[in-house]
């Protein structure tokens, strides 16, 4: 019997909705994501989970915030908080801790008794050290608990690597449409709206197509370019029958059999129409595949550009994106290559953030503001791509690292950088932090009293989310994406692939493909 069948119709009372979150983007080449890493960012259960999402500036993912606000605005309901776990991007999650998360969420759901619906904030690109499809297993377990008649609605990052098990065990999966991800709250609100509709009796149908295409990360911006055009085309297919069109570019560096672009079309009980639309979108994406190729700037050329900003003040300031060391893609945010090149070349009036080095941040706090010494960068880091350097530094300012995002992806979200320091390293002021975050918000410099507008060049360790945070200062034509080593390199030929399905475009540029008949 359906667990909710003994209850009165939810449309005549306040629905009980279970809420959970499991957010991790796994880079297979990065160190394992541990319990401690989740705890340092976001790991809450039961009443503490709900207490956080009710705060003015919560730590909760924006999808949760958008879902809760929309549910509250639509009328009475009862939230059943389960468990929220979010580490952003890292390596594969430790299998034992994943099982703790899985069991913790599912046991709470089973103990909650009958619910009218389930909402899950998911990423879609998690990997465990043993389980290759954690989100699929989680959705499968949730479906087994609530039965076939209870709506299960989820949100996904557009970098999710989706497989049929995820789609089959959810009713509606809604991915972000923007990259940088400034629409997370809006997609959470969409999930609330469709969940309310399903509780009222609507039944959905989902169509799914997987493409053998894994676009390099720097080609996935949605303000302009191939992804912007494809997203717009998908949204043009929304009508009275079509609930949602989600086009997920995928997370290339997941390096699993799940890799590749995905199209999910959710309809109001129109499976044939959904299949036709999904196939049409997939064919359009494939026909334009040559547009999804990266164009990067060499480190030598980037250094020359930075020097030119110093010598010619009539030039506009430049932002240099260290796209290969993006903490938002599992990078360690501590490679030395751009910093070392700029310092050695004598670049002046430059900023760099965020450089993750807990030992150096702790030493700066111990020595205090004004202290100078020959500092070791990455003395405790073992990954060979990070590199090490020694250079004279001076502590300009210190901070506890607690702040609230001001613009873009992190706007209104409480953030914990841990002990942080602003160091002078040659002509570069470097923000050194303890907890791994990508540099996606100007607040990371502003907490030290830095006026970013006065810098001649800024280096951010971020792939793309910085564009929504720094757009007031740096339009696209003043952004330089630099080609240096790192765990999140968009140069796919440099990645030591182990599990990527082949053939896969653009790794196999001469391949052909057509979707199966649906």
C-alpha cells in the first residue's frame, strides 16, 4: 500500500513534505572528500537543518532557500527536515561517509511516517570511492521507502552526469539554466511549484537522452555562446504540456561511465511529446558540437598582459582566471604557477585569491599584522600539480573568514573561509584562506578593506562563477582565461582518463552519433 494512501487528500490540508540535500561535484583526480570536509561547509540534520534554512543568511544551498520560500508563499505546509550535506566540489566522497549520509537521510524519511512528497537538492555529479552513482542509489532508496505514488522532485546542477536510474526513480528533475549558477533559488521555486501541482493530482512523465559529448568547462557559460543558445532553444519548447527542459552539460572531470551531456524533458503526462523534444534538442546540440572548443591564453602571454597594465595606465584593468585550479571543480585552489610568474616578472598592483593554504594562514595569524618573513607556500601540500614556492611576505590584514556573499552565486549566503590573511608577495596582494572555496565573490577581498577597482589586475582561482560576482568591474572582454596546470584543466588532452566512455567528443573528434529511437 502507498504510505500516503491512508491520509486525506493533500489538496484539502497542509501537505507534509520531506526535505533533504546531498551536494557534491566529484573530480575523480582530486583527493577524497571526507566527513571533515563536509562538516566544515554544510552537514546538518533534523531541526538544525530547518533552523539554518530559516535564517536571513543561511548556509543552506540556494535551491533549498528557493524551495522553502516558494512553499511558504504558496500556502500552509509542513516541512519534514531530513539531512543536508554539501561540500561543493572535491574528490570522490569516502564510501563509509557516503553510506552514513545515505542511511541518515533514508532512516529519517522512513521514521517520518507518511509524507505527501519529497524534495531533494542534489548535484548530479557525485561519486563515492566505491559507488559510482550515489545520487541514483539515493533516489532509488527514497523511492523504495515512499512508494510509486508519492511525488519525488529534485534539483540538479547543470554539471550533473545523469543516468537513467536517477530519472527513473524521480518524478521531476530540474537543473539550473545559468552558468554561473545565479538561478539556483529560482529552480528551487520551480521544484516547489511542480511539487504542489503533483500533490494536487498531476502526474508527470520524463524523457531522457544521453549524448557522447563532454564539453570543456570554459565553453559552458550561458551568457553567450553555444550553451546559451542551446538553453534558449530548450526553453522555447516549454508550453502547457511541458513542465521543464533541463540540458545538463555534465562535469567532464568526473571521469566515470556517467560522463556526457544529458537532456531531460518533463511533461504533464505526455511521454511521446517529451521524447520527441528531448531527441530534437540532443540532435541540435550534436550538430553544433564544434562550437564547444576552448580558447585559452598562455601563461607567458598573460604575464605580458599584466605587465602592460602596469606600464600603460590607459589600459583597462584585467582579470585573469586560473580556470585549471578551480575549487568549484575539485581543484585545490593552491597552484603557484600564475603567482610565481607574476612575482618573478615584477607585476605590480595585483590581487590574487583565494589561495588555500591552512598552514600559511595559521602562521600569518600567529605572527600578526605587520610581520614579515620568508614564507613557504604549500609546505603541507602533496599533490604534484600544486607546486611549492618560497618568497618574502608581509601580513597586511587578518580575518576570521566568516562573511556573507554579496554578489552573484553566493549572494546572501553565509560563508566560512576559516582563518584568513592578506599577504603582500612582491607586487601581488594574496588572500590566503583555510577552507577551500573558489573566488566567486568580491567580498573575499573586501573583508580586508581592499578596493578591487584600484587594482591593475586581479587573479581569481575560479572557472566561471566569478563572472557573476565581478561583472561590475570586469566585462567579458577584460577577462583572460589562462592555460596553466591544475586539477580542473579544460584542456581535455591533458587529463589522465581512466573511466571516460569512448568514443566521446571532443576527445574523439571524428566520431559519429545519433540518438536511439525513443
